[in-house]
C-alpha cells in the first residue's frame, strides 16, 4: 500500500488527485476491500479539509462499492459536496445507475467512451488526454471515444 498526498495505491483500487479531481480505478475482478475503502475515506476526508468541493471520476470496468462502504462515505464525508461521474462499460448499467444512485447521491453515469462528457459534468477543469494517461497509469482501461470508433 502506498499513500501519498496526491495518490493512493491499494490492493483493490488506486486513485490519484489532479487538482480537485480524484481519478478512481478498481483492480480488475476485485471487490473493494473494506480496509482499502477506509484508507480512501480517510484520504478524501483530509482532502475535503482544504478543498471541500471534490469531483470523483471512476474508470469503467471496476466493481461498485458495497452498500456498507457507500454508507461510510455518506457518514464520514460531506458527500453533498462531492460530484461523481461513473464510467460504465456495460451500457445497460447506465440506466440502472441513474435510477439507484450506485455510489452516492449526485452520481451521474456515463458510457465508458464518454470521458469528455463526464469531465464536463465534473466541471471541465482537467485535460481529457491527461486523465486518460492517469487511468492507464493506475491500471485502468481507456475506452475510445464514440467519435473514434
């Protein structure tokens, strides 16, 4: 486990802070471990002390946090100050996430190739090419834009 001011590398997922954007990438085939989630929540809590309005982008292909993990996030953080974009590789899940708020209230689902749209939803402050590079560096898969298909 590596914890730095701007990055977490944990057994079941990794994330990196770019400005006020947290890029979150799950390890393929892994459920999110409660211990890793606890480290993540503590890290986000510390980030919220200096920057209460955060955005989180989850890369496509990962597993969802459990209901207990989502409850911990909502209990420990100012969840109403966090904006979340979820990239999903299965288009059928987009509608389900819209209805059930998969991660927390305020979550917005996007198809895996809609990174540009997701970044606009999150405030548009980050360069899509830079975010794609970070997703790859954290072990995630970058899906091609619909324009490049």
